[in-house]
C-alpha cells in the first residue's frame, strides 16, 4: 500500500460521511466543563466514547481522577509496538465552553452537529472534539492500510481545559513515566488562514491580575458638593493604567517588556499576514509596538490589555464621585519574559509614578513556551505536510494565544509540535461554532501523511 493510497483513503473517510458521523456522536456529549453539573458527561465522553474508539485501534486505556477533586478526569491510552521505536504523545481536551443554546443563529444548536455548506456547526467542532477526532481518524487510516504504525503512541485527554486545565500539571508531574515520550504532537487553536496549513511550537504565556483603588468607604458623594475636593478613583486608576500602556498599546513598564526577538523567530514570521478571512476584524495598523510587523506583534512580543474596568454603577450612573475603581488586566508574554516578580514590578512602577494605594493582585500565570524552530521534529513535520498538501506550511514559533503547553515542555520535557485544524473565524467560544469541511478534509490527509512518514523517519529523529 502506498502513501498516496493512504491519503486517498483519508479523503474518502471524510467524503463518505464517516467522519461527520463520528464527530456528531461526540458533539452530542454535553461536556461544558464550566457548568457545575457537567461531571457525568465529562466522564462519559472518556469512558463511553474516546476510550472505546482508541481500543478499536489496539490501544489500552485507563481513566484517572483529577488531583483537583472538583474537576473532570483524565484518559491515558497507549499503543506500544516496540522498545526500539520512538514514542509520540498526543493531547486533546474533551470539554467545551458553555453551549449558549439560545444564542445560536445557525445549525441546530450546540449539541447537534449540523452540516450547512462547508460549515459543520456544533459546540466542540473546532475546539477541540473536531481536532482530536481528525487525529484519531488519521491513525485509524494508517492502521487500516498498513496494520501497524511503526512507532509507539500515547494519548492524554483532559476534561478541564476550558476552565484553565486544573490538575493537569499535578497529574503530569505524578505520572511522568506513564506519559514518557519523545515528542508531543497535538492539535488545537487556529491556522493562520483557512487555506494555510500551520505548525506552531508553543504558546505565549498569560498573566491575569487586577488593579483596585479604594479611596473611601460608603457610597458615592454628590459631585456638585464634592467635585474638585475629592479624588476620583476612576480618574486616578485610568491615569495609572495609561502610565503602564500608552494610547497606542505600547507597554511602558520596562519589567513587562520582552527580550529582543531571536533571529530565527523573526525569519520564521517574515511575510506572514494576519486577518483578511471572512469574519475577521480589520487589523489596526498603528496599534502596538512600533517597528514590528503585525506577525511579530502578535506572535513574538508582549501585550498588556484592559479586559474590564468598573467604577461607580455603569448600568445606572448617578451624579456622584464613586468611592472605588477596579480594572482587570491581561498580559500575553513570550519566552524570556521574567514574570516571577510581576506583582512587585507593577507595584513599584505605580509607586514611582506617584500612584499610591492601588492594590495589585497576585497574578494567575500560564507560562510561555517555544521550541527551537530548527529542531529536527519541526523540520520533519513541515516536510511531511508540504508533501501531502503541495503547500509550504506556515511555521509559527509560538501561538499568539495560550495553551497548557508548559506542562508538556517543562514538566514532561518534550519538544512540542502543534498542527491546528481550525481557523480564526470559527467562533470557537461563541454561538455558531463551526469546523470548516475543506480544512477538516485536508487535515485528515496531512495527519495521515505525517503518521505514515513517521515510521520511515524514526531512525533519524531525536529521542529522549
């Protein structure tokens, strides 16, 4: 059986409707991890759907409780073909964002897969059930045609990614031998463009923290009687934020700025375009760090954002000076940014600029990761995808968003290669989430090609 035949078989899996039938079954599990009663659905998705699907492919699987008892379980599956063969760890998450049932305008709501033209509507079609379903189907294609993979493979599926992956780090720390591998190959997030196969090697980190200024107790004070006599916390806090990030989005706190962009990262981003697909917002050309391309600003630089700001009563404003103000801040950061003292850095900056009394919360942090773009696993993946698609894939040194990739890179010590199967306008956390049929079909072929090629390339690929 040839490689071309394997790719044709993968395409037929989609064209025959088999892929849609599998995904339809999985979408119907109401695995919204943000809902307090989702526990049974999360467990059932692993025990009744994914575990048996992998068992049919010769995997043994086990389901493990979360070290954080309030959250959903983990599935670990393994297919071992030889001690002298490389081992690939794959990852996915079975949980989804809340359904938002009443807000859907397309398809048949969040829990029924609906095909409308090239769009497959349903919660989880893009994030992440559709993506890990593609990878499982590609493995099945190779096994159906060749009888073996030519490498060892493990799966880790969690059920809490949409609530911040609680327990994932602790679980991986406690089960390093169970999850030992030579590389992580996984799929999540969007391609750069719908027609551009993409590989990314990590993710920007994220730090969420709040700024709170309480100037006096009680309620507001009449602005006619006290305006000009009392400091307005909303005004003070707005100016404090302006001292941290300017009117063009440039970070003004030296300790929150990243190191210079490495040459091989800058080279990988050269010529990349962001936005332009249907449904994408228009990129603001004058926003962000000057002297950088749009790709460098979103992939290789830090950003500081205001997510929410509250003072007084925004819904029912009155003519009174409010007693307090609060802002919720959000920083995306790249590898090399020291966030270990973020709270102290921000507090010192505010004090230096005369803003006393602003309380800075301890940040919630997910760390940044980035595999060297010259890694041999990266070169292998790019070459395989180009052979399968006839397109030169886009290489992102890291995703602009954040994933729990630090668990795999730092705790398990793996090179991490991500091959996303969605696109930016998929509405993954909103009503009308969808997977694009042409992207899914191409992804089935390129992942089949990747698994087909891995056996032949195994002797040349680095091992732990």
